[in-house]
């Protein structure tokens, strides 16, 4: 099956932090895959930037190793590897000083009339200084800048960071990336809702009982322990990834797929979130921290052991019962859950429909389970629609609950592109639909900040949970006291 793609204009992509983990694991492999599929124009060039002194050839060797580590060997056999590597060059630059900036400017200017894109794969405290020097050296004009999370650690710092970047780059040329929005299944959520007559008439509180959004990781914090202890699960996952997923589930149909039309509707969702603060925090939130346990068939340490500390109040698990104060969703709870060292790696959205109002089948057919739509983001992207059908065979009607199951990999027989492949080229195309606008980021922090403050005020430590489980028992109680239960692994 051949996919239709929108061509991109020639561009020069400058990656700050080019020798870092994000570049090695995600950006370099993503760009190679787009080149392998013929989507990079011949004139496209990639400039790696970092503080470390390195020649062009040394950077190409670094990139080659990244490809070997993260791309199947079967895709590295042809001339495409060398073609891709010749696009790469490198400049050593000090983000906090003027060293290297003149050479970078000359490289970008020498690239000619191409779209300049600056990807800041660095620590957030460098976003402002890098943008200032891009402006100082004449590199910001017509340029587009991509920034990664975390965008602030609270509302105040997010506003300050946005203002720093905004002094140099106008909002229409700022791309705040959330790789979850680039996942194939997330975009298929839009297609399911707005390209089919089946779902949208039922997408409201008259027919939907509740929604669950789970982003679970089997791994611990490991080498990210230092960063993670300053962030925690609420800042690291809920404020961005999970709230963005909630927005796509709950938003009103936009007038078009124009970037601002979509983001206007997402903003309305964020502003409709019922506040959580000191008076209701204990009843609608749970925070936890993993202890030593077992994962992937072996013993694993607890969070404190990985951190190398005897104490920490940082949460590695969060469960929240969120509600939207609007007509479409009044009375429908959104159960949000994320954590490290959980039973398995899975990200999914479960839309639970209301039960049938009356059963005509009597008591002998078995329980009639409500329909549910399961949208799996990882590890195996796909969609399941659970229905009641008759169990085959004679002897009367017996009902059973089975899924209509579509795996993207099986249905389309193609490699599922990584989210970064789509998002990087969307920047070049100038399409901001899958990127967060400034007011979205700040609206999310306005909801999250009072939760964080109420946790600080309560002065209660995170609830412990054993690594390899689904989190603290209080998270189970959070949903079960409403007569519902968490659904795992597409069940």
C-alpha cells in the first residue's frame, strides 16, 4: 500500500543538543527513515550543534552508530545510508556564550534559500539563551523553532519561558512538540470521531459512561533520576501528554483541520476542567512511589535506590478523576493514570459506553457487558470495539463479549512511522495542528498547579507500590468506589 504524502520544500534543520540522547534515539533515526522513503528533498541539510568539539566526519560516525543501534539492519544495506550521512555537518557552539555562533551563521547562510528550522533538543534553561543568540546572529528571521517539554515547571516559569522564546520568534513560528500527538493512533482518534457517522452522535454524556486514559511504563527512572526527581509524574506526563489526549477525546468538532481551529477547541476543554485543590484533592487524586519488586522476569530496585537517596517526596505514579464542566461531558468522569515500574508498558484510551437500558434476553444468556472503544497508542497501535454477540452453536442464545480488533501493523502491512518522523516534517510544512499553542500550555498549568500545591499542603508522602504492579491500592479504590474498574491491556 502506497501512502500519499505532502512533499516538503528544501530546508536546513539545525539540531541543538545533537549529541544527546533524544537526537541519538529519535531524531537521527526519524530523519533517516524519511530520507529512506524519499521524503527529504535533495537540497535538505542537517546541522548538528553541541558544545562538544567534533568534526563533520566524527558527527557522521556518531549518526551512523545511532542508525546501527536503532534501525533494523535490513534497512541499512543500501546506498541510502551514505546519502543521508552526506547531508550532515557539525558545528561546536556554546549556548551560553558567543563561541561558535559566527561559524553556525555562515553554515546556515551558505545553505541558501531554504527553510531554516531550529530544533532545541536541550535542557529547557537553554531555550532562552539559544533563541536570543539566534536573533543576535541574524538566524531567526523566517526561522522556525521547535522546543521540547518540559515547558516550565509551573505556570509562572512556563509564562517566563514562553516570553523568552516569544521575544525572538512570533507564535506562528514556535512549535512546542508533544510526540504523543504525532502517534498514528492519536490522529486516528480524530478520524474515528469526525470521518464516521457512527461515533459522533454517541460522543456525549447521554451515551458514554466514563473515559480512561492510561500511560503506563514498565521501566523505572534509571538514568533520568536526577531530572525526574525535580519533576515527578504530574509534570512529566499529566500536564502535557495525558491532558493533550484528554483534549482530543473531549473537544468539540472543529470547523476544519486548520491548526488554530483544532487548538481553539482543545483550549476550551482545558478551560472546562473542574478545579482540583485542597478541598477535593484527597478524594480525586492518588500519588504513589514504587518500591523494589519484579519486572520483566527479574528483580528491580525501588525509586529511592535508583535515585541514590534515602528520602524523596516525588511521585512516580498519579491517578486523577477529572471532570469537565460543560454540557457535552457533565457527569462523565475521566480517569487519568500514569506511572513508572507498572505491570506493563501500555498507553491507551478506553471509552466506556453506558449499558443497554433493558435486556430482552432474560437471565440465562450471561451478563451483558457495556460496549467500549479501546484506542491503543503503544506498544501495538490499533483500535478495538468491544460488542456483545451470540456465542455460536445450538441450544438457544448465549451472549459473549468480543472485540472487533484492528492492528495497524496487520491491517496496512507497512512500517508504522515514529511520531518524530511526522512532526519534524510538519514543522517544515508549516503545519502547527499537532503542536501546542502557548495558551494551551498555560491553561494546562493553571489546572495542574493547584493540584501540586494541594499535595504540598497535605504534606503526605506518596503511597508506596511494589514495582511490577498497577500502582497503589488507593488508585483501585479511586475508580471502584464509583462502581467501575481499571481496564488493562485492551480488555
